[in-house]
């Protein structure tokens, strides 16, 4: 079974777009929290977690981008 089963390209594109939107929210949250910490202090774990979540969301979006493309466009 592939990601394309039961999904239209438009649905996959929209899901990837939503994953990127959520990643931006995580990045913004991390940046806002990190801005409250003096530069000499270690980054709070919540900032590191939000950044990791953003990276994971973007990686999933990239995976969707590569899955929906027709094989003729993938190469």
C-alpha cells in the first residue's frame, strides 16, 4: 500500500501544506520562548522539543511531496 492509495494529489499537497504550517507554529513558539532566556543560559528543553517537532513535521511534508509526484516527474 502506498500513500497515494485513496488520496488525490490535491489532498496530499494540502496535507503537506498543513504540516508546514504546523512546523512554522512550532518554530515561532520556540523562538518566542528562546527570546525570553538570556543568551548565556542553556536553551530550555521545551524550545529544543518545539524545534525537533518542527523538523519532524517538515520531514513528513517533504516525504509527502516526493510521494505524490508522478513517476515521470520524480526523476
